[in-house]
């Protein structure tokens, strides 16, 4: 409030100032005399003080000039300043001191400014001619007693200003004309403005013209109107060049003509909207063009959306939390859907799909960047792929069910063998015993402790003798279990005794023959054949006189021995080492000898003493081998789960590779009468196959797996270790690592 | 030995392919121009069988085109236009640089332009070929017609797209070719059958697009250029096939919607041609059953075309008008909307003859008694089911039944959602022969979905119970006799034994398969098993969900 009031005050004062100036100009002559009187009466000392005051007021004026809203002359404001100074103390203590402080502060800077600017105030339309000094800052006369010169060149003296502030105040209070009194600085006199002058000031302040009679809104006279005038503005005759064709233009035109002729610029083309005009493009359809693009593949269509994409899918199509987490983790290409199925309860809640443009763009890229290829999709009924085989029912008899289990061994049973009569079963186990079982009753008739893990047992195939070959460590034992009728026992005894005569002659050599003695004799061990190395397998010749033993060894040629039991003679048939021998077998009818090495099976003619054939088993490591009783076929089992079936008449390559087993094949066996063969594996199963060979050579041999027999328990990663058929019945025995022997009938 | 040594990579597959850069050089085109040419001509890269051989021993990743294709491009008149355009741009730049604005103007007027008519004709020699390939063009045009004038493409293109799509929709309405509609989260799929070709297109929802930065709009624009030309010619042909005037007198300044509300002027003002009835030519090769089935299908189709005949719809302001108006008009219904929402409305809300009022808000203040207030999904579901579904499930504020995709055709073994089964039952119920079933099903309908499911379950349970009871009886009988004869057990065994035997037989036979076949067989079986697994998973999920719902309901009722 205070501020605003002071502002108002200032405005009033400004008004007054203006009034004063106006008055000054109009009544200059009247006051001339008075001024002179004042001037003469003035004292120099006081003058000095006054001048200082004025200076102060000047500076103050310049400070506030920017703040004042009126754009009045500086001269007038000087007056105002002095007025201000005079009023200041009277009005009150509120504003005075502050202002003076400001003044004090800015005094130095402002005075400098003023000296620079002092000529700017000089205006030529100065009318005051009583004082001839002109429009100059009056402070130049500060130090003089006079204030200027009149028209006659006489000094105008400063009036004697003996009006102090009290006088001023009294004047303000009492004089009714005080508000229209103006101090003329040039003459130093006070002038009272007349009513006309006040009116003029008011008008000017309102932004009106000073002259009351002046009409601002006089009707306008249009100078340049749209009306045609009869007379030209200038009467100058036309130039000559306006009649003559322009050379420059001619040049330009000829250039353009030339450019058009040469086809450099084309004439303006008529706008044809043929782009948007359509017609029947396919009026005459011909497929001749089609023939050109036989290579062209139409782009596949975008797959149609499923229930997942619905805005309101059935609840089962929404993601569960796990599925969603999985979806977020997955790579973009692995995702089944590129979006998360969502459910909205109503159509208005469905938002825009954020990847819509992306998807369309990707489709575009696919269309022009992706190589296309016609993929032949095999539309096969999987049932058609399964080969049509004769029903196993039609191929009976074959063993189907497990009927007996022979328990008694405590270690894994490595080898079993059935007597040629089919009544007895011999088994050799890691517990160091050989047991004899009666097949039908599963009774253990006899146990022979041989003192070492039995690797292999083999019953003499000759039905007229009853002998068993047992391989353990580096010894091959010939046992006579005496489990047959007397005639047979005696014939076997004869066979064994006949050997004795020859024995001394065969003293030297790597193999030593010795007879069983004492306790061993009681157990039935009749002969011991000591080998230089550990024996892995023994095999009889069909006649029952010859016995082959295998000692696998990389480094020597001493791997196979053939023993003649009747003459107690041994010989090593091979001079060279042809690889690690896995197992051997005699041809059941002809004088052939089969030797299975790691990768192949060699067939030697024993009469001619030469190799007749080498069968490639196509497997890494042969584990077992069996020869068909007819001698035409060989089956090899291998540690890499394969079973290869050879037809000796056809080829040295396996006729059929069977990968039935999941694990290593341990044993294979042929049936003597029925067209059956079996394989035993570490996966605990025995697979019985029916293998028919037709007499008609055009018909391919038929191999059909007929039964998978399970029963053995896998222990120490070993399943079934050996398998053998009953000589007459379609029965099969298998021995396993679970220390049992099982009979399947 | 005489003759020169044959050089490598001068024979065989190496000469049949050409890398992209070489092709570009051969055609003397910049990469963008080459791309444009490939798009317009429909040339795509080829993957050679032996990449290394074609790549002259290098294994670097390269794009290969068939040399034949590139030679084919050499004779394309548009290539010259591309070069002209390049020259034009150069001249324009020069004129600008010299500030010769009159030249600029002149050049602008003579801007080289090209037409794609011959390319369309070449790519699609027959009309059917063109129709077959129209899916993408429709999708693209519908997308572009929703673009705002944001400078992503020319305004003319947007307008042209809008015009063409409206024309297409009008054609579909007039020919009543629409078959299926599907509201997905991406947009709305429509499927129409035009001249025996199934045409599917996707229309985005009416929202302003959030233009992605990693999309090259030039490629899209080139495609659109081709597609608009194609669609224009197809529209022309289709309109003429219906004896309609092309271009139709649809004021394009108006929105789509108003265009959809008026029918089209025919060239020949004949009465509606009677639908040519399928003549019966009993071929020797064809069975009568097949023929009958075809006839039945035809009848069903006819029925579907007149699905909404005689129904009067009113669309509330919050439902998607374009889509609904299009669908309803495609099936013969009348449709209108509030006058203040959009022009083109034909009758007011107060019209007493309105049968269905489509609303997508929980409730409406003022309801008229003689009309159904339904949610928009009803219309789409009706179209897909090919029958007018009962409206009860679609009333205001009711939880909507799931919206199923009409494009899924379940084979046996696939998982079929129970809702689909329900609809299928309804469809079968339309036959007059099974009136009883119809009624039953309707009753079931009234009871509600959940209860029906319960019924199903109960039925199953009943079956089980029956079986249990039988076995119990047997047991009792057995108990009553002192002797338990094991023979009865054997009676059941043979079947099982036989099965087992068969299974074993099969297993053995599989063992004898050749390696190659086994591989294939295993693959097929793996796929089949996976399918079964997925179906089972869905069924289990559904069951769990239903159980949860039921238990919730029970809790509520207890409270």
C-alpha cells in the first residue's frame, strides 16, 4: 500500500511538472521581470548550497527516470526532483532517507554518465529566449551568481532563494495555486499556470491533440483508387524498344525450341490418371506365360490362427505361470507362439496388437528374401512301414514261457551245456564249481569243485560217450560225470584209457596232459590238459574225439589248440597270429574249422590246411558264434549289440544284421533240429528267432524274431551270459549273472 | 589325352546361380532399385543344393538368385523406368542447386512413372491365380487403410487402399461370400469364398498405430504399390462378374462405414438371378453318398448365406461398427447405429422392429422389451456356427462363452474343446430327424454350460457305476457259489492275450525294420505321441480349471 501511494504521489508530481513547463513556455514574458528581481537578491553562499541540492536532485532524477511511467522531458524532471527534495522532508520520514541513500550510492557513476550525455538534451526547438544560454545543463552556472544572459547581453542573476523547507510547506498548505506552480530552472522563478495551460496539459496527458478544435477523424481522400483516370499520369511517348521484338527473348525462345527439338525438354505431359484406372486384365487368359515360370513357386500362405489366438480362448489354452515363464525364457525362434494367449472379458477391452506392423513387415521380408523350396513331405502311414512278417504262431514250436529255474550256484554262471541225450545240463560258474542238473526235475545231481572260475563247459556231442570239457584258468579238464548208462560210461572210459598209450610220446610241447588223481578222480575229473595261458573256450568236434581250446592273446600265434582226446595229442594249427581269437567252432559235418577273431570269422579247411573263407561281420567286436547244424549258416553276436547272420553260400558279408538287443550280445545258439536260433544279451533278454532257408534259391531266407524271453535279473551290468538249446525239444536254457539257469519251453 | 583341362566352376550348378551383387551389377541397378524390382516381379533367392560349389569354394554366406530369373529381369521395361527416375532425381537436384525453379517445376511435371499392369498379367496369367494370391494384398491394404497421414507413406496410397478395401468389402457383401470370422488378439480374421478360392485376411483393430522404428516402410510401400494394382484389377473383374458397375458410386470422401450401408448400383437392372441349382449328374465314379453329402453342404451354405435374413440390428456406440456392419450385412441382416456417432444410419434406436441390439457394456439404462440386448461376440459365433445360436449366453453382463477359432479342424485324436462339441451338437440338432435330441440339448443349454458338463461327467460316472455294479453282481454270484471256477477268468483272458500277442507281434516286427524305415517310423511315432501328449495336457488343464470352478461355485452356494 505504501509503495503504491508513493507511486501515486510521484505521478501527481510529474503532472505538476508538466503543467509547469507548459506554463513556462506560454507565460515566459510575464515572469521575466520577477525573475530579474529574484536574481539580484540572491546570495552567493546560499546559491552554492542550492546548486548542490539541484545536483543531487538531478542525479536522483536520472535514477528514477527509468521508473517513471511518463516520458517527460529531463528538464521538467529536474524541476520535479527539486520539488521532490523540497517536499520529501515535509511529507514524512518514510521515503526520504531511503531515497537519499540510493542517491548517495549511485551518485558517482551517474554523474559520469551525465557528462557524456549532456549534449543529447540539446533540442533545436527551444523557444525560451529570455535566457540566451540555450539548452544547456544549468549546473554549468552553478558556481556563478548569474544564471545566464538576457537578450541584451546582461547577466540574469539567480533569484535569492530564501525559501526554506518550512516556507515551502507553508506555501503548500496555504497557497491554493501551489499545485499549478512550476519552478522555472532557467530563470529560477516560480510560475503559476493558467486554466488554459492546465487544460492543455491534461489533454496532452490523455494523448489528445493540444488544439481543441483539431478533428482527428477527417474524411480521407483516396489518392490511388480503382477508378480509371482519363488522363495518363505521365504524357511521355512510348520507347522505341517497345515496338521492336526483343533480341534476348528471341534467343531464349530459340534455345527452348532447340531443346524441345532435341528432346531435352519434353512438353508438359497431360495428367493421366491411368494408374488408378482398372480394366479387365484377364480378358484373354492364356497359360502360355505360365509355362515360362514353371520354376516359380507360389509363396506359402500364412497359417490360420488356432484357438490360442482368440481374444476369449477356452481356459485351457491360456498359459499357466510355468508356461509363461518358459515362454519368456525361450528364444524368439524357439517359441511355439509369437504371442501370449490372453483373455478379455469383452470385445471393447481388446487393445491394439503392438506387433501388427512388425508381423506384416516380416511377411514382406519372407516374400522377397526367403528362398523357396518344394519339400516333399512323406505322408506315410506308419503301419505300412512295419514289414509284413509271418505270424509267430505259425512258426511254432518255439520256447515261450519260463518253466524252470535252476538255482544252486553262488557266482555268475558263465557257461552251460546240454548233454546230447538232452537229459543233463552242465553249468560252470565263477564260484569254482561245475554242476550237473537233471533237466526235467531241475535237480542238481552232482557238483564238482574244480577250484577256479569256470570259463567254459562243453558236453561231448557224441551220444555214445559221456564226457564234459571244462575250461578254467589255464587248464582244460575232461570230466566223466558217469551220469549215463553203463555202456556209455564204459565207452567213454575206453576213450579216455586209449589215450594213455600215446601220452609219453607227446611229452614235449606247450601243452601237458595229465590224469586226474585221488579226490579229483572221485569227482570224475579224468584228464587235465595244462595250457600255457588262460583258456577261454572249449569246443568239441561233432565226432567227439577232437577238442579245440582258445587262449586269446594278441602277441602270439599260440591262441588255438586242437586236442585229440583218444590219442592225447595237441597241436597248434596256426603258424601266424591273425588277430585276437574270440571263439572257435567245428563244422558239424565237414572238415572245416571256424575261427572268430575280433572283426571277422575265418573258415579253414582242416584237410587242405588252408583258409577257405573270411566272413566280415561288420561289427566291432565279435563275442560269440554259432554254426548251424547243417553247416550253411553262421550267427555271430557282437559286443556292439549286433547279431549278424551269414549264409555261407551267398556272400562273406552278413545276409542280415539284427539290432534287436539294447546291450552287448553275449551268446548265440542254434537249435539242432528246429530252424531256431537265439541270442542272449546283457539287457537281460533272450531273443529267439526263426530262420528259415528255403530250398528254392529264388526265395530269400526269412528271419523272424518270434519271442523275447525275459527272466534274468541284471546284476553288475551283466544279464544273460550263455544260451543253449535243448538237443531235441524246442526248449532253451539260459544262464545269467544272477547265478541262475532258466529253462524256457 | 587331348583337349584343354576343364576349369573349375564353369559348368554345372555354379553357372546356374548368380550372387545378388553380381545380379545387381548386371542389371545396373542400385540395391534399393533391385529390391524393388524383385518385389514387383516376384523374384526370390534360391538356395543351391551344394552351396560351396556354387560359391566357388567359399563358404561365405551369400544370397543366390537363379541366373534365369535375372536374365528374365533384364528384359523388364520397368528397369528403364528406374534408370529414368534416377536421371530425373539428378536433374531435379541440379535444378534446385541452381535455383532454377521453373525448371524444377517443369521437371516435376514430367516425373517418370510406371505402370504395373503388365507385371500383374505376367505374374498371374489367369484370374484364379490372382485370386489365390490375394490374401497378402488384402492384409496389406487393410493395414495401410488404417494409417493416419503421418508421412509414413503417401496420402494417395492410403486413400487408394481405403477405396479398394471398401470396394472389396462391398463385393463380399453383395456376393455374400463371407464364410468365417474370428476375433483374435491381433485383429479380426475374415474368410471369404470367392470363385471357389478361400481368401483369408486380417484387419487390425481401429487404433492409431505405434509406428515401429525398425520397419522399412519403403519395402512395405513397394509391396503396397503392387498389391493395390492387383486388388484394383481383381475388384474390377469381380464387380463385372456380378454385373455391377465399377468403380462403384460410393462417395469415397465419406468413411468406410457409410459406404457399407448402401447397396451398389447394378449395370443391368435385372432381377436377382436365381441361384443356379446344382444339376445332378450321377457320375459312375461318384458314389451317391458323396453326391448327397455335397448337396447337403450346398444347402447348408445357402442357409448360412441367409443367416441374418429378416433380423434388424442396432449397434450401440461402443461396438466396432465397421466389422459388425460388414458381417451382419454379409449375412443379410439390416444394421443401423446412432445418428450422432456416424453418418449412414438408416433407422433410430427407437425403431420397434429392431430385433437385436448389440451392446458392449455391462448394462443399458433404457431397455426396450421387444429386442434382445446381446454382446457382439454373438454375431461372430453365429457366423462360425452357421446357425443362429441361442442368445442366452450372450446377454449383457453375462460371462461370455469362449470364442473359438473356426479355422481349426479337429482330426480324431486331437483335443476338442467342450464348447466346440456343444456347438457341433447344436448344429446336428438342426436336423428335424433328431428332434428329441434337439430338445434335450436345448434344455441343457438353458441349464447352462457348467451344468451340461456336469451332466457329461455324470453320464460317465453312470457308465462307470454300471460297470461296477455288474462286476459286483458277478462277485456276489461267485460268492454265492462255493467253488470259485478259474475258467471264468480265462474267458476274459483270450481277448487280452490276443491283444498282447498282437502287441508283441508288432514289437517283433518293428525290430525287423530296416534302419531307414525305423528312423522314419520312430519320427512319425514321436510326432504322434507328442500330439497325444499335448491333447492330454490340454484336457487335464481344462479338467483342473472346471474342477476349480465347481468348487468355487459350491463354496458360494454354501455361503
